[in-house]
C-alpha cells in the first residue's frame, strides 16, 4: 500500500522501481494519488488499473465538513454574521478538497 503517490519527490524513479519489482512477479499493490495524467497515459504497468473513488466520497466529505463547521460555530471558533454562510463555506471547501 502506497498512499499519496502524487506527493513523491521523485515520482518517476519510484514508479520505475515499483514496475521493476512487479514485472513477472505476483506482487500486488495499491497506490493512492490525486488524478495525474502522466500515470493514466503511456505503456506503464500501472496505467491500466484505476478506480476513481472521489465520486463515492463526496457525500462523506460533505457530512464531515458540515459537522466541522457546525462544531466550530457552536464553540465560537468560527463566528458568522449570517449563519446561511455555513452552507457556502461547506460547498467551497468540498470543491477545493478535490476528493481528499
């Protein structure tokens, strides 16, 4: 399991080493990354296998953000003159989260 592959300092060296390990073996791995066009195209062993979980996480992210915003308002950490702004805050944060 490798999480946050997109945060690698030398992504292509890491992928080359991983592909070398995987080629001709029974090694299975799971990589997580934000969408990366370079990983999707090409002849890479990794390019043919992907699952976009972002679409399945949007409701969870929204619920989490709603709870956090409500909690911060209740604790008076977040002070809003107009409580209707909380839904706008949640929407903007959800979009900027990009599934993360």
